[in-house]
């Protein structure tokens, strides 16, 4: 018998959360942040372990999950295919069966979203998407927390995504109906977000070509690198395709006067964003990065300590 009953709860995309749960999670993240700052000793995950499988590089995701588990009294294991049997061809399903008999949750950063789905289908414990080619839901939890802290509820606000229709963009699309904002995506032809993800968001999202059209009146401007991990060989061609898609002061001037700027990081100054913007007064990227810790602690609570 492989699967326990009831089936564990996963976070593979933001659509795994109801709008109510997502909002409650942000409120809890803000609470956990305040508790940490106040020095409250809160260790609800004593003796619990999180396995973290990283097929790609990471700074923020690794450090935030590991630190979050330690703060909660638990432990995180960093697992790389380079030094586990995954890299020697052990099937993902077998990894899921074995790991999930030992640890309490698994976070995976992988190339193919399908790998994540196959792992989750054979896991006895919650599986968290730490970034796939399809989505980066943990990033969005931190971004939404950051917007809430700086500007209040994002409901009814206008968000502009400038650049590649990549994994983070797909998660902005998933988040639009969950948090009830309007998203305008400006991307060059051939770099659109996932069509199924876009269709599911319906009237909350539209794709345009002109970055100024997307930025016009926006409350939040977001971008990401032009070449994601695994696309390094396309870097030169992408730099040409995205040349008109830099978030700079001229583009920020199209947005609402109190618009915020976000970027999941790492950033390439002088490519997708100018140094003046990312290091400027409208940028909240450092809070955004820090909030990975708080939002993911709230997520771990939700998945591992569900309300009775
Ligand atoms: N934003 C983000 O996921 O960063 P890392 O790649 O450093 O984890
Ligand atoms: N789109 C980027 C995000 C990195 C956090 C990538 O996939 O490399």
C-alpha cells in the first residue's frame, strides 16, 4: 500500500489554495513575521523534517525554507541530484515513495512541472513547488504579502508584468483570480505565458505587446530575467527579442505615481530592469525576498498543521 488516506495536501500551483485560504495565509505570514521580530519562541514543527530537492540553483528558496524549518523547531535536508540516487536514474516515483515515508514534507525545484506532479501523486506527505518550468507559487505568496504590507489589499488593483511569459508570470496569472487583481502582460511575440494557465484566469488577464500599454496606470510593475535557468544558451537571442522590454524610469513614469516595483531575483541590472529602478524608491525587492521566509512558514503551517 503506497498511499495513505486521506491524501496529503500539496501546493503545486496557487490554484491549490482557495481565495480565503490564500488571504488567511498572508495574514498569518505577517503575524509570524511580527512574532519572529518580537523574539517569540514558536516551534510547532519540532522533530519534523522537510526534504528539499533542488535540480537547479537557488539562494532565496533554499535559505528561506531551511531557515523557516529551523525557526519552527524542525529540520530541512538539502538534496541535490548530483549526490543522491535521483541523479543516477532512480525513478521519481520511487523517490517519492521512499522520501515520503521518512520526512514530513517535500519541496522540489525541478525543470519539468510533470516531475512535480508525478512525485506528488506518489507522496504520502505534502509536496511544495519550489519552482518548475510552469509555476513559482511560493514567490507569489511573498509578493502578495509584500504588496499587502506596503499598499494594502491588492483586490481591484492593476498589475503589469513586463517581459518573458515564464514560470513567475504564470504564477502571477494564477494569482489574479485568487487575489482578484487585473493583470496586463506585455511580452514579445513567441514569449507568451502558458495558454492553458492564461485561459483559466479568464477576464483577469490580458496580453499586449507594448510595455507602455501594460504599465499605464499600473499599481505594481513586475519583471523577471529574460533567460530563465536552463535557457542560458538562448540568452543572446532573448536579449535582442526583449530589448524594448526593460523596466526603467521612463516605463515606471507610465504607472500610477505610488506604483511599486517587484522582481523575484536574481536580477540583471541593465537588462530587464535598470539599476535606477531596482535600487530606487519604488522598489520593494528586499522586502519581497525576505517575505519568502515568512510566507513559506505560513504555508508550512497550513500544509503540516491544518486547523482542526
Ligand atoms: N526568487 C527565487 O526563487 O530565488 P532563488 O532562485 O535564489 O531561490
Ligand atoms: N524565471 C526564473 C526565476 C528564478 C527564481 C527562472 O526560472 O530561472
